[in-house]
């Protein structure tokens, strides 16, 4: 398996029936604006003696109805490829999270809902007109509740009594976002931290299982899968994303 340049819909048609253990999707969020490589990321890469991926893409649909319809068509097309023990995760933010939760109830069934995960991070700006938005939402659904795979991840305990020990992770994932000076940063916009995807892949797919990301961006999901001994397959319509993902996988 590997990474191909393709739209999610076309990519879904290439997946074998009942072959996928985990589907993770971090689609465009319909922010209504263009996403581009941050200037600070380019500067940080220059200081490290490397080159940041430089790209730009439009993240906007005319209406939320059209955005959800786009997502529904692709999600429905992918479902035949899911194993009965498989898990489906969609990563989103406050703009569309309520629409996507209802969409997943419709496509998979409300009784297939497992978790509403909150990825809490610290970086980013804030507005004087509202509470600072410092989290994304990740909806986790399974295909068959009685057969779904799940391995509870462990995180460092924070209480004095459990100092030096671990505890079962909660549905609030306290993983820092990638700062602009991090060696992990590729420069690709909307890149998610490897620690977050390692937690999700480890929890929601078995060793040797197939992990699929049809909007793979910089390839973080696929890198996490490779590091954890999973098979991986991904696609993206942006050739810059495919190039970055392939380079990261080659170096993993």
C-alpha cells in the first residue's frame, strides 16, 4: 500500500471490500478561506537547514449543505471497505462538528457511536469576543459494536499518588499542537501532531491491520501506522501533500 494522488471518492473505489480496520479522515474544515504554509514554518525550516513544504489550497464550499453532501458521498462510498471490527474517525472543528455528528449517525447508525473525542491544544490565537477556541473534535464510530476493535491507550498519570505511573486515557486528548520551531513540522498547513495519531492508531486498529486516510495531507496518519506496525494506504488531491507524505514515509 502507499500514497496516491486522488480524490477520496475515487480512492474509495480502489479499496477491497471488508479490508479496512481503521478509517481516519481529517477533511478540509470548510473554514471559508485558503490554507497555506505559515511564514514562521518556512523560517524555522531555513534555520534548521531544511526546506518547508510550500502549498496553498482553498478550504471553502458555497454552503454548509454542499459541504456535508460532499462528505456524505465519500463516507458512504468507503463503508463497503470497512471490516465489521473496523472503526471510523472523522476529525473536525466547531464549524461543522454538529452537522458531521448527525451525518455519522445517519450513515453508520447512532448505535455505532463510541466516543466524542476532544483534542485539546494550547497554541493559536484568541478573540476578545468569545472564549478562546483551543480544541478540535474527533468522532469515533464503529461498524459492529460487538466486534469492534479497541485497545485503551495509556497516558502519564498526573496525580501525586500515581506519580511515575500511567492511567487509561480519557476522551479529552491533551496533546500539544506542533509549534513552528518543531523538527516535526513539515510546513504543510493543518498538519496534526504525530503523538495524537499514534494514540488513535494504537487504540483503534490491531497490529498488522489496514489504516486508511483518504485526505492524508502531510501523511501523519500513515507515518503513525508505519511506526506502529500497521499497513497503511492514503490519498490526497494535492500533489504537494502526496510529495510530503511520501518523503516522510521514506524517512520513517
